C-alpha cells in the first residue's frame, strides 16, 4: 500500500504547482473583466431567476434552476467547507483563507462562463435528453480536434468525482467520537447513497433541494453564533489573515518567497476543491437545467462560489481561528474541536449532524458527475454500470489515510481544470456575445 500512497503524493506535487494556481486566478480575472464585473452587477437578476420568475416547464433539460443550483451546491457545500478549510489552515496558516477569498471572488465569473457554455453547447443522449458539461462544450463548441481534451476531462472526472474525501472524513469523525468502525460507516454510506442515486439527476435534485437549505442554515446559524459572540476578536483575525497571506506570519523553510508560494497554492487548491470554480464539475449539473437561455443558468451558477466560499468557508475559518485549536489537530477533527470549545455540550453534536448531512448530500451529487463522465466515455448503458465502482469506492476510502484520499482527488481535479479552462477561454467570446444579446432582449 506504501507504493500507492507514494504515487499519489508525487502526482499531486506535479499537478498542483504554481502554474495551475496562477492559471485559475488569471482565468478568473479575465472572465471578470470580459463580462464587465457581471457577478456584482447581475446578482439581483440572478436571484429573480433562482426564485423561479422565468421558469418554463416546457424548456429543454431535466431539472429546474433551483434544483440545478441545489445539486451543484450539495456537491460544493460539503466537507471542503468544514474539513477542507481546516486542512488549508493547517498547511498554509490563516493566510490561506485570503487566497481562498480571491479564488472564490474571481471564481464567480469562472462559474458564469463555464456553466453558460454547458447549456450553450448541449448534446442529446441516447434517450434524447440534453446533456451538458465541459466534455460537451469542448467537443461541440471547439470541434472534434479538441475531443482528446474532452476524453481526458471525463477520465479524470470519473476518478476525481468519487466521494472518497467525504466518506473518509465522516468515518474518521464517527470513529474518533463514537468508536464506530470506519468500514461500517463506509458500508452504510454505500447503501444510503445507492438508494438515492439509482433515480438519476431528477431524484438527486429533489433530495438536494430539501437537504441543502436545511444543512446550510443549521451550519451557518451555529457558526454565526460563535462569530457574533466573539466579535471583538474578529478584527485582529482579519488582520492576521491578510498579513499571513504574504508571508508575514507563515515564513517557512527557504524564506518569505517560498512561504507565500505555498500559502497561495494551498488556498487556491482548497478553494478549487470547495467551490469547484474552473474544475468543471458544476457545469455538469447546470447543464441539466430546464432552460432555453444559457445566460440564465450561468447567472444562477455564479451564486455558488459566493455562498460556498465567501459565506460558509469564511465562517469555518473564523470559528477555527477564534477557538485557537488550529495547532492542535487536522481536518474534520480541527473543526469539530473548534465547535466543541466554542459551544460547550452541544457544539460537537451540532457539527456531527451537519457533517453527516454535508457528507451524504455531496456523495449523492458527486455520483451524478462521476456517472455522467462514464456515460460520455462508454455510452449510457455501459457507463451506468460505473455506479458499482462509485459505490464500492466508499468503504475503501473510509479506511484509507486522509492524505492519500486528498492527493487522489486533488490530482484529478487539477487535470480536469486544464481542459475546462482551455475550452472556456477559447469560447469566451461566444459567452460575451450571448450575454450582450440576452441583456438587450431582457432590457437589463
């Protein structure tokens, strides 16, 4: 097993270097300027779309705007927000949160472009249902010459969208707190997830639309209570985040330059895992939305990084830093210890419930992404059988080490980002023209 751990440790070092972190930030900045700061100007209209003001049940697609966003958020608002932030602080110090903020900010525009393209270039499957995602806009939008990139994305999506990190962190917490065997948690998770995902994206969307708002409000409510009752500490923590982001409090090894580089990569990497902007997973959910207006789905999608990174991840980071447990543990246990310290008696139980909801909802939504990649590669009938690989991976990942699981996911996410961003950058002109046309027609 040591060779397996070493392989993925080497792979993630190669895949997640400074060039990819810079590419994600630079592409996001380009998209932000190309759409003239739409993430900020278009928020009100996006909320109107989310409320169902423009829904038409006769539009092509499988699920509503709200179900599409819920499906995407149930994948992004999950363990990346709870334990992913803790991992970022453990590896990059409080400065990693600044780079998460920056990645989330420009990620809103990235999500707008990638998810607009997912609807703009859809392809009917064997059942005549429109399917969208990076592999489709690469193949259809850019032509057959770019199909190899679509294939690379789909292969890595099959692996990267296995819900290994979620079950790994859940099993670790339940074992540490309640003595429940890790393999037992993996097997129960496999059964529960299997019951839901057999119903496809429609059932996934229905479940996610009920679970996501509840878990979001429960977690945000508890975290806000901690922040507001310790408000006097927040200004100093904000200062430390900005200071540490540029090496002020996290100089290691070869000096400030090395520290800033590592902090930046850590923050961007964890933001990418949390909100998935630029990775290409969310476009697969938004590509299934019932709409004839690609711009509308892009506007809905751009809300994801705002909810995910700027609200949930920020609250997690503040709770950890307020509690002072950052140096005591790692991953999900760090966040659990923080809640326990700040809300005695009930804090850990609240977080345990939230983690169960977050983990299960993400495992359900990731199944759709993983299976969609398999169906693209092998066709619907054969690709559907990948569900068994997906389910079997859950008990296996439950007993693997946190580092190995993170390295597998991070490596594949890194590779997925390259074709997603290449395709989005090359097709960005199409999105800008579609945006201008939409705004003119809507009188916005």
